[in-house]
């Protein structure tokens, strides 16, 4: 696919680089360590046994973990093109 001044395959390379960067960022996240708690560290509710077995070192119940995950703000993408239009957004 032609992309103006970009060489053939440049868009695909940009997409692949973005995916690789995001996968590396996700893999770098720290996993829970230690022994799983039987009760949530925030609300003191029981953590179900299947959750403790599935995620070693879990500290939060499912509700508290979902609340924490939903509070996560997505970060802006990387401007790999360097075009003026994409920098103005």
C-alpha cells in the first residue's frame, strides 16, 4: 500500500512496532508475589479459593481488583509518524 512519502510496508512496520512495545510493557508489569491472602487487603471480604489458586500471591478480591483496574487511565499512543497533523491532536 502506498502511503505518500512513506516507503512500502512502513505502515505495517509502525503497527508491528506499536504492538511489540505494548506487549513488552505488559510483560514488564510486576506479578503478585508471596502467598495469597485469604481475605481482601482492602475490604476484608473472603477471596475465593479458585482465585487464590489461579493467581498466586493475590491480595485483592475480584470486586476490588476490578475497581482498581477500571481506575487505570490509558496512556497516549506514540507518534511514530512524526506528521504535523498527528502532533496537533
